[in-house]
């Protein structure tokens, strides 16, 4: 059965659906709220890539293809080759929970069958597609970097700002907020933390990377701090709340 999509909404390139698969309609709820980035956790189980937060919760029918890749392919076909008409590439962040190497091998094999809609990297040259896959969690970085043709990039960490790998390999840098900052979101952000955040974002941008933090509150005060600092991707479980916030800020 074909997925049912809501009427077109304004796309939100900075909106990232954290643990998207936990919503009533994985992917589809995020799309209906205009989100251009979604996150799915996967486990390699008996040769299949199953979507769940914890290993004990995997279900055979909840595959990466069924929940995400097939609906995205159908939507791009309906929209003339884009997830949102006229918008840049949609990002599927895949958080690998099982062993890095074997899981990525299986993931690459699956992605190959969807190559027609995916951003492709050939010998370090990026050919944009309707959907860009970014691998997070247990990342087989060396395996990914060694491929002459691949359909995924790597979600970087703070150390990548020092080593400065090619942006074609590491287009994002993500980090646990509490690992970088002492401020606990009570009161105004201290000047020192504000300066550190600004420098962090500017450094990533000079290297051609986007910035994302996790472990941040789901409330407008926090989103305001991130947005005003230039953080590119704001993660949330509150799809409607962030959509409303970003729409109001865009007025």
C-alpha cells in the first residue's frame, strides 16, 4: 500500500526529528510537519536492518526499507525527484546500534538498491540526490572512507574539527551538549558558554560542515539559543512545537 502524505507544508531545513521512528507514523509525521531531517536507529538482525531504539524492541516488519527508504522513494517520484519540491536534499540520519563494520556492509548493500534517489560520493566528489544518508552511532569510518563509490557520509564529532577530514566524508559535526558546555539551560546562557558555542559553530562552518547537538531541551527558549548561534540542525521529539517555532521565527 502506498504511503499517504498530507498536503504540502513549508519545509523546515533546520528541523531534525530525533528518534523519528517512535512517532505514530515514522517518517510520515515528520514530513507532514515539514521536517527535512529525520533520525532512525538500526540493528543488524539475521541479515536485516531493523529500526528500534533498543535491541529487545526490534520487529521483523520494521525494516529500514519499509519505514524510510521505500516511502522516500515513492515521495520523490511524486515530487519530481525531491522530497520537498524545489528544496535541497532531505537527510536520513542512520544511527547504527549494532556492530559498526557488519552493519555498514549490510547498509551499503541496501542503499545500493536506492542509488537513484541518494546523494552519491564518487572518489570524493559529491553528486547530490533527493536523499542524503548520514551514518551516526557506531560508525565504520575507515570502511566508509575507503569506498570509491558510496551512498553515505559520516556524522562527525568534536575531534573532527581538529583533524579536519573532507567535508564530503564528514558533512555534519554532532555532539552531546553536556560534553561541550556546563550551562544547564537555567537562566541566560553565560557569556563564556555563548562565546564557545559561537566559536564552535563558526569553526565548523569554515570547514564546510553543519552543526547539531543532542541532549538539549524541547522548548522554545533552548531552540532560540541554538538558532541565534547559527546551529544548523535542531533536534526535537516535539514535531508540532518546533514547526510552529520555526514558522513564527521566519515571519
